[in-house]
C-alpha cells in the first residue's frame, strides 16, 4: 500500500495547491462573498497554517490552526473552520497520530453535513477516506469515496471528482477488482482532461496502463505505460514513475520480453533508491515533527497543569473567604435561632392553652351539631307525621262528592299544608346540605316543559295574593325529554319563582329557557332565566341575599315574609349541579336571575323505561297489613290502598302486627319505623324469622337517609316517605305485588 500513498496525498493537497495559480481554478481558493475584517484576518491565518503544513512544520500548523478556529467559531465562519480542521487533522496524520486525525476528520464530516455545503462535505470525506487507505482499510475507503462522489456531482467539482475516481481506481487495481476499476479509470481520465494538469493526466494514464495489466492485456499495458513514463520524466513526477516501472516490468514478463523487463526493473531500482533517500529524509522530518508536536503537547499539558494549580489555589482562597463569611452568618443565625427558640417556647405555651380551649370549644360544637341533627331528625318525624294526616285527609275530602261545595276551602287547606310541608322540607334539606350529607343526583327521564308549567301553576296558586302574569319561553331546540334530577330542578325553580312572585305585585314574570350548546353526543347545556319587574334589590344587599337566614328589611316593611332559606338552598343545589347563579337587579326595575345546567338528552331506551307503567290493578284483592301507631295515619293509608281495591288490615303496634301476621295471610306489609314498644325494625326482624319472602315496605316520616343508615333496613324491601304522592305510593306497592 505504500505505493499508493503519494498519489492519494498528492491528489488531495499538492494538486489543488498547484492548480491554485490556474485562472480557471481560482474559484477553489477564493470566495466571492464580501468578508468582514475578522474573516479576512482568518483567511490570512489560514494561508499561514497551510504554508506551515507544506513546510512540514506540523506543530506550528496545529497551534496556529487551533487559534484560527477559535476566531472562526466566534465569527460563525463555518467554511473556514472545516478547512482549518482538515489541515490540523492532516498535520496529526503526518505526525503519525492517526487517533487524533481520525477524530478530527469524523467531526469535520458532521460539521460539513450540518452546514450543508457539498464542497466541504466532499473534502471532509476525502480526508477520512485517505486515512482509511493509509491504514489498509481499502473497502472502508472506497465506500467513503463513493459517498463523496454524490456531493461532488451536485457542486460540479471536477477536481474533487478526479481525486475520488483516481483514488478508487488506484485501490481497486491494487485489490485486482477489475469490474470496479473498469468503471472508475475512464472517469478518472475524463476529469483529468477538465483539470488541464500534466500531473493529473500522467496519473490517469498510469491507471489505464495498470488496468490493462490486471486485465491480462500486456501489449496495451506496455504501450500506455511507456508513453506515460516519458511524460512523467518530463515533469519530474518521480512518485508515479515507481508505479509505472513496477507495472511495466510485470507487463514485459507477461509478454515474454524478459530483457525489457530487466531494463524496466533497473529503472525501477533507480527510482526506488531516490524514493528511499526521500523516505529517509521524510522519516527524519516526521520524527522531528513528531518530537516538536510532543513538545508542543507537553507544553500545553504543563500550561494546563499550571492553570489547574492556579485555579485550585484561587478556589482554596475563595473557599477560605466563604468559610469566614459562612462562619459569620452561622454565628448570626445561631443568635437568631436562640431568639426564635425562646420566642417559640413562649408561643408554644400560649398555643397549648389555646389548643386546650379550642378542643373544649370543638367538643361543645360537636355536641351542639349532634343535638342539632337529633333535633332536625326528630322534627322530621314529629312534623311530617301530622302533615301526612292533614294532606291525606284533604285528598280524601277532595275525592268525596259530598264535599263538592267545600272544595275551595279544602283546596286552600291542602295547599296551605303543602306549603307548610315545603317550608319544613326546606329547613330539613338545608340542614342536610349543611351537614354535607348531599343526596346523590338522580337520573330520571322527565319532560322539562311539564316541570316548568307545573311549578308556575303551583306558584300562581300559592301566591294568589300577588296577581302576576307568567310568561314561559322555551327554546324549540331543547328536546322534550331530558335525563337528570328533576326534583332538584323543581326545588330551584319553586324557590326562585316564589321569590319573584312575592316581590312582584300585578307585574310580569318571564321564565326563559335557552339552549346554549351541545356537549358531546348526548348532553345539552340549558340556560335558565327568571326575570320580574318587581321591587328589585338594593346593590349593597345583593351580595348577602344568598346567605343563610338573610331577609331584606325592605321586604318585611312590605309585609313579605319568609324563612330566608329559599335562595341559600338554591345556591347550594346549583353548586351540587356544578352551576352558579347570577343576579342582576335594580331597585324599582325588578330582578333577573340566571343559571345554566347540563342535562343528558333522553335516548329511545330511556324513553321506553320512562313510559313503562306499573299495573296498579295488581293491588286489587290483595291483603295488606298496615302497621302504624298513629290512628289518623292508619286511616289515611287504609283509604289510599282501598281506593285501588286492596283489603287493608290495621295494627297499632309491633306486637299486634305479629299476632295478626300469625293468624292471617297477607300479601304485603306497610311498616312504620318509630313506634312505642316494639319498633318497625324489631317487628320486621321477628316476621322475617317466620317468613323470608313477604314484601315489607317501610312507611315512615323519618328522613330517608336515617332509615337507610340502619343495618336492619336490609330486611325490608323498599321505603316510602310520608307524606307521599298518591301515584308514587301506589306504584311502589304494585311493584312488589
């Protein structure tokens, strides 16, 4: 491989350097782009580094080259960074430091690819390929040369194309790869003509002769190589003459002309002797360059070591300074901690006393909260029980034709009772919300238009002392059937419309529902607005109107009474529905409240479930045992079930119920919970020991949650809260019969 080395190096540097004086190739070493003063300085440094390289002052080339690169990096002069790196890498290569040169060449390829400059890419790839060739890695070198050809073609760089085809040809001939050499040798000849250089021309012709030899065409090889030897001698191209006479001698042998072969070999020995002398000089120069480079690297290490020593000393002095500063800060911090500790100890002593007081107050508050819960729980039963009787008897009287002349008074009684029950429920519901025992939101199918109309009709009747005109406007885009908690919506609308009606006399109240947006495939956001032209609310009092138990004194002066629970309940229900209420009002101009709620649109399967009716004829002929300690409640429940054809048997307590159950057969039992003696749960447990299948329904005025919390409720099948709606009550019974 030593024979190809001069050609490779010649092709990369000496040829280009020699051509630099040719006007046709000036573009290779000049740049038409306007340059800054710093770039011009870098160009001057580059020429100096190049000169040092050709003068074999490799240590100087490396040192000045690195300095020039540092300037080029600051300037962003990427092209010159690549050129300088090439010279530095080849300086290391000439000094036989192949590891450093390979690292530089590889980095240079990456840098050239990033800069996307075809010419720089080609030069960088040639550098690394030459290194592979020098290390006898022919295949790696050829592969890299072939990759570089693509970039060279893009930039129409004929000099680089000659070098690439020449080097591939040289390596492939040495490897006796006829097919590869047959392609690249003609290309080498073609691009040598473009270069207009006698050196390139001789190199190309020598490749033709060598190719003819490995093909076995001795006569053609002899003819080409003899002519080539003459031209090489004319230009003193001694390096190529070694290859020419070596292959010329082999060709004569192949042709059988041994005398000519001997003469050619004699010529070869002459030039080998010259080469030997040159190699000796070059070896000395290389050793000298290597020594200088090692000295340079040693000096750099010494400088780096001294710099590190200086750095460590500076660091030590800095650390000492900061230790002093830190010591001072720590001392001050210690004094601060001591002061803080003493102050903290005093605060902790006070805090313990405060905590003790807090715990005592907390226990009192918890006891009061429990007492409040017990009070409301008792109120649930004690207030709802008589209300059940009043409402139940009112319904019975309304259904009795004998009292047709008194229906107006009976209706007044019933609605007064309903309103009183509404106030009771508000108070109880408010307590339940306050205790954070919110009911889970139901998902029932309902007709939103009917809900709004029903609430408006109820408000008209309950507030008949305030004759107002109600206008209902519902967006046609809102579906008729929705899915959600219609009870919560009714509570919100009832309270808001009740307030609007109370504070508006002979005015107009507009209830407006508008579709705001469709969410996903099955949800819709509806905007609700209730607007009146009543007395309005003063701006200073609007922020407090939603607080618990708050009433405007102006309302009381206008003989408008209430519990002050309606709007706080509305606010808390809407929070549960993930909504907020907005209020706009001016004194004398009325009030508007707005909120929005997201509901599901009822699907066909939901509507089919909603439209499914329970067969109330299922009660006809059934025997039902009614267990209740309140005589009026027993009578009301008895009349209700008998209206649907059931046979009712009454028991005033648990013991009587058990006795009747043992004596008779029943289809269903309605069981009160709070009874003197044996309560509803105890009675149910006793009956279940006898019969596990008979439906037992809790019929109670106790809060639903209180009943469900009891473990023994699992022995029951369902629950009905008094007072109830007649249809709901009968449907529940029919479901279990």
